[in-house]
C-alpha cells in the first residue's frame, strides 16, 4: 500500500470516528466499534509515517491528500 494512501485513509477514518465516539458516549453505551476504528486509523497513520523515509510533516499532508485524490480521479 502506498504511504500517501495509508496516511489519508487513516486520517479520514479518524475524522469519521469522532462523531461515532461522541454519539456512543452521549447515549451512555460503550464505544466498542469506535475504538476499533480508532485503532485501525492509528495503525494506518503509524504505518505511513514509519514506511516513508523521513516521515511526514504537517505541510505535506495536504499535498498527499491531493496526490491521492488525483490518482483516484
């Protein structure tokens, strides 16, 4: 898997997980599925940062996002 793709997938999954966690906590139920998706997101981002020589900086994230979107379109 390409490191840019892993990074962007991890960040997108993490963004979609936040409302799920808040919903579970507001309904006073354990956020089991949300915790699993957080772990998946952390794993993808960690893989991307470790696998890319030099890692990523905050300034490179938008460029990586547009590279991934450009390849998909």
